[in-house]
């Protein structure tokens, strides 16, 4: 008996298509360039995003994380003293 399954003609082409399509979907959903979600919005004068030429605000996440860390540390210190 053969360990391989006999496949119909063209099934390998279909399998290759499925793999390529899956990779394209993954790239489109999970990469920044594929999804079109950029750090800065589109800033054309004809675009619908007023103020899009402003600076990026991605750094605000870092500032917020540091503030959360400071609050947690303060709570831990207060809990140890109690």
C-alpha cells in the first residue's frame, strides 16, 4: 500500500493557491503596511482627515505605561507599610 493519498488532477495547484491566499490574508491583517494602518494619518489636502499633518502620538502609550507603573509601585509600597 502506498502511504500517499492519490489526489485528483489539479489538486496540488489548488493547494498551492490556498497556501498563497492564506499568506496574503495573514500579511494583510497583521502587518502595518498590508493593513494600511499607519502611525500617521493621510495628510493630503484632499483627504478627509483635518489636522493629519500633526505629529505622531504613538509616544503617548509609553507615557501612559510609565504612569501606570508608578501607580502600581505606590500601591505596593502602601500595602507593605500597612
